C-alpha cells in the first residue's frame, strides 16, 4: 500500500496511544509532561496534528521505552514530520475536511463504501463529473475535475486497496441535473470497464432488495499497519471521521446487511449492462 504523511502521522499517534496506555498514564499526565493541553495530546494520538521529535522523546522517556523500540518510533516520527500533501494550485479546491480522506485513500488495505443517491468520486466518468459540477454551479470546474481524476490513481497503484462499492439503484438512475441518458450511458460503460479490475468490486442494491431501511452514505477504511481504522461520513456542512471501536462496528454491521441484500458481482454486471441498454435506447428514440 502507498504510504502518505497522513497515514504515518496516524500510525505514530496510534503507537503513542498504545504506549501511553501500556504505561498506565492518562492524556492529562502526558500533557503535564509536555507542557501542553490534554486536547493537544488527544490530537497527537488521533493523528490530527504533527508532533515534534523532542516531544516524542519526552513521551518515550515517560513511557519507559528505549532501545530499538524507541528508535523505531522516532524514525516513524521523522517520516510523519513532512509536509501534509500539497494543497496549493488546483488541489486547493479540495475542502479541508476531505483532505485527510484523500491522503489516506491510497494507503488503505480495504475501502468499503455505500452510496444511496449519488455515485462516489472514484467511480465517476469524466462526462459525469463535468455535468455534476456544472449543475452545481461550481466556479473552478477544471480544478475540481483534475482532483477527482487524480483520485482514480488509487486503482493504478502497484498494490491498490480492495475497493468495494455498494450502490443503490437510485444512484444509477438519478442523473446530475435531471434526465441525461447520454451522461448515464457513458457512466455505466465506464463502471463496467472499471469493474473488470481485480480489486474493484461493485454491487448494486436494487429497489426490491429485502431491507427494512437503508442508512446514510458512509465509507469504511481499513489499514495494513497500526493506523486506526475509521468510518467517514459526509454531510452538507463537511465530513466526520469515527474511529471508536463500538461506532466502527456499527457501520461494519450496517455494511454486512447491505452486502447481504445487494446483487452479486455477476448479477451486478448484468444489471449495469441492461440499464446501459435502456439509456442507449432512449438516445435512439
């Protein structure tokens, strides 16, 4: 998996949290040692902020860690001290609350995402992107499209994550801006092409699926190292990241229910092909 500054920062935070709890110290006690607030220690452990090497050394001394283990964590701290991405130029249009997601996406071992009313960015064709951003009234469409196309590079990594999508049938019938058979035909053909990749799994949840209800959109990310797994939930005002074990398991259970009701891969391929034919027929009438 690809390694990013954000993933290394989160891994370091998790290692420091583990070391602190093993030493029997509270975040407030560590804060007193560093001369900062408990909130700052919490942000260090969650990977939300960087940490100075001097502070890492002070924490390791307090935790009673030395030798090879200490050197390993110090090396990780040095690697995590780099610049967090390059959010200038065309990448500056990415919202701050979504930057952690895009930084960690290439480093994940597995990504499981559910979308009820819209198609997720990595699956979108360029035609669909342009239509969506235009209908939204975006002012810098070129930069937005470039960023979204950049995210597709995750599929081309030497060892890409297993990317698993569950899409409501509604997301495949609701075109940006309303009726747009040409856009949706292009989108479906694009998805059928992507689905041939070995680590891309697309499953459609049809309207007649046997579920009591469906949840709001969410994405689960799992990592190969000790970076803490999390759930990402996007809303109108931004996005939130949940890594509490109990919260995480609730979304894993929700995913399992959706997956159990969704079509299998071969059934999904046929569904997408049939729907593409229906859009093609609309263009010819």
